[in-house]
C-alpha cells in the first residue's frame, strides 16, 4: 500500500540538537526536510525505532538565526544511507506550535 501524505514537506537547512529521552545520548543531526507532523534527519549514529527525542532546531531565515526548542518526536524509521550516516524519520508527538515556534510554523504551514 502506498502511503500518501496530505501535507507539504519543506526542505529547510538547519542543525538539530537532539537528546534521547531515557538515556544519556546527545548529538547533532542535519535537517533534511520538515513538515507539520515530522522531520527527516541525517545523523552519524543509529537510533532505535520508537525512541523519543527532544529536539532544538537552529536554522537561518533572511540571514537571521532562528532557534526552536521544545520539539518532542518519536523515531519511526532509521535507515543507513551511506557509511557512517543514517536517515532518521521523526514523527512529532505534538504538532509544531505556532505560538512557541512562529518562524518554523511559517515554513511548514504554507
């Protein structure tokens, strides 16, 4: 069965600081794309499916750095893309909140 998503995914260049809830793992990932309900990250370490992550997103908008904190997501897939790199699909546990993350919401709500 083909999965169809009825929302727009936006390619947004940024760095994501992640912390694995329930362990001491902390690291950074590169943001591949993002939507209202999730994101695709590229990371050097594999993450287990169903792991819960706390994320802090740093990106640039009109030459200004924007930081979005408090994003919580669950790993829904982790695939090895190339040696030393993994593509991780993260589903947000709560949708992007326009009041807490107005700059990010502006991108995903187009």
